[in-house]
């Protein structure tokens, strides 16, 4: 199966990497050449780390590299399965998927890696609604084992099955979720971030102390470390979307501290500064 991944940010490059490692031919598309170059460096680093850990050999790395094509031309994305991993905005996703539909037609599957936008809403604005499905990876995609597959109201059973087969092919654990706000994981995890931010806002403890306490209870990362890894602005966008989808229920309310970080461009690891400071 030939895969097209739209968006070469941290999530997109991870999806492209695991797909290529599984033997799929992959076109990783982004309009920004600097982002594509950063994606190449990131994938190379990940593959070299896998070799160091004994999880990949040189032949596997070479095969992965040969399966990956980096492109800033959307015309190159002529594939069997598209997975978009771009900004969490319905209007942007709708526009990009419409452009891809003109290139690929009705036989291609159009998957979204959205964290919170209803798949049924995406499909409703699309030329081939039965071909739309959700394939939701978690960050970092090359490490995290879980993938949610979400069926829109319009998704055909054949498309859903193909999505499940694809997830199995990349050696991930698949769960099928209903098209509900946040699906499963983001609905449960949202309060991991929101409550952490509330504790910080109320001066109960500093962000590093909160992270230390959460790690000491068995989590690998605290909420602020994880927000920095995901991207502070990306995490905020998901919270804002879910706040609206749950009719402005206060338990999902976005936090001013996170909003200020995003407004300042302090996105976390990707920008060199978030709740913590990083070497770029």
C-alpha cells in the first residue's frame, strides 16, 4: 500500500517513519521546505537510535530510507491511503483534503489524525464521504503503541477494515472508537492537562514539582513535560475544540497560562522553550 502523509511536523514524520519501516511506500508532504528538512533529520536520528538499541539493523534503516519520499509538491501525493496530520482547524483540513481528492479520486482512503474534530463533520464537507476515516496516532508516533481508528457516520465498512488492516501492518495496538468528542484517549487525558494547569494557576505547586509528583506516582512524564513534547499550542487547540464540543462545560475550560505560552510562541521542544527550556 502506498501512503501519503500530509504535514511533516513531529506527528507527521513519526507516522511516515513507522509506515516506511513496515514496508509501505510513503510520500511525506509539507509546503514548508524547512519543515521537510527538519523531518529528514528527525527520522534519521530516530532510525540511528533504533540501531543503537538493537531494534533495527543497517539493512532495515536502508529499506526505510528507500521507502520514504519527501516532497513539497502536493501533486506527488498519488496514493492508496492519505493520513493528514496538519493543524487542528476544520477549514484547513477541508481545503487540503479537497485538493487531494481532485488528485486521487474516489478509490483512495482519506484518513485524519485529528485529536478532537468530529470525523462526521470532516466527511460532511468532503466529495467522497464514505472514504473518510480517523487514524489517530499518539505522540511520539514511532514509539507509542496505541492507535485509535474512528468511523464517521458516513465511513463504509470496507474503508474501516482497510484502516484496521493498515494499523495492524505497522505493528500498533488498534482500538476502534466512536466519533465522539476527543474519542477515547483525549477525552480521558484532557483533565490530566487541565487539572495540572489549574494547580499551577492556583499556586498550589510549581510546574516542575507537579511533574515530579506525577512521575513518582508511576507516569513516565508529567503534564507539563507532555505538553512541551506534544506542542503547547497543539495541546491548547485540542482543549479549545473539546471545550466547544462539550458545550462549554467548565471542566474542559482552556487555561490562561497555556494561552499565554502559545501567544508568546513558547510551544515547547519544537521552539526551544515552553514550560521548560531546551537546547535546539
